[in-house]
C-alpha cells in the first residue's frame, strides 16, 4: 500500500469518525505526530509483510497452513454433532469415537513429533522474519 494512499485513508477516516471540526483537527494532529514518529512506517512494514506472505508463488506456502487449519477446524466443528449423535445413538457415537481414536493413534509418534518440530520451526522463522523486517523499516533517529 503506497504511503499516499495510507495517508488519504487516514484523513478520510478522521473526517468520517469526527464530525466536529475541532475534533478533526486534533485527530489530524495526532495522525501527523504518528507519521513523524515512524509509527505509520511500522504499520506499513507489517502490512507489506502480510501482503508478501499472502502472494507466494508456491502452493505449499500459500495453501498448506490454511488447509491444515481447515482440517483441524473441521475436526473440532464436528464435535457437537458427535454429541448430538450420542443423544440419539450412544453406541454409534462410541463407535465413531473409537474409530477416530484408532485412526489418530495409527499415526506414529515420530511423524507427529516431526510435524510438530517443523511447524514450530516454521512459526519461529516467520516470527523472526517479521521482527527483522519491522526493525529494518523503522527510521533511525
């Protein structure tokens, strides 16, 4: 997002949020102070990191995390339906639970450990990258 667009967006928001001219002047003064302090540069650096992450060339980087999140979310979203199933068919719910437990326990611990290690490493490296990007974008006094 270009800086001019960010400033015009901020100015437009100030005009819409504060109908009183005096409040608008105070808010625009605060906005100008944020600009001078470099806080807006930090916000822009964060936004640029998010935008860069959202547009990778590889499907794995753009699709793996959302796919994993969808799979885990689906697993948790199905839990209430299993509870409803238990009301009407307790034996069916027990069989479903036993089947899910058997399926998940069939995954070797070494694979789960590897997955956890990779996910932790990825999370730490992305956090480090974002921190260093923000530090590089901050203006030096």
